């Protein structure tokens, strides 16, 4: 999970829990497994375009709550996607921290 304050606030919100539940109700099977002819229950909701890539908090919010940006996945497929994206690598974590700092500066300093 991201260390970004805004991301944490949104991912722990009631609005996120509602949209996550709605996505899993609409697509109860893992979308990747289903494409491969395997039936697996979806237990997680993935943001296709990562919220942390947003340049502003407004854009992050848009990505977070956009149903078209969500994908129902099983735990294994979700983990595999993040491994392939290297989303938890030092480089990505540093990039996300720099974006977070930029958003902070834009909001409070500039």
C-alpha cells in the first residue's frame, strides 16, 4: 500500500468501501482468471491506472473512484500485477514520495 497521506485517507474512506463492494458485486470473478478460462472468486479491487501516478489530489481522487479504472481480481493475480509493475520497488516508492511532496508543495507552499 502507498505511503501517501491522501491515498491512505481515500482508501480507508467509506466512499472507497462502497465503490469496492459495488465493483465486486458487479464483477464477482477475477477478470484475469476469467480471460484465461479459469473461474476464481475476486477478493480484491485493483486500480488499472495507479492512483499514486496522479499529479494532483483531484486527479488522484478521480482515479480512485472511477469505476472504469477498477478491476476485480483474486489475490494471486493482484499480487502478480504489482510484482510485474514493480510498484513496491525502491525506485517506485521514491517516485511516489516525490509526487506526494509536489502535491503538498502545490497545495500549501506555492
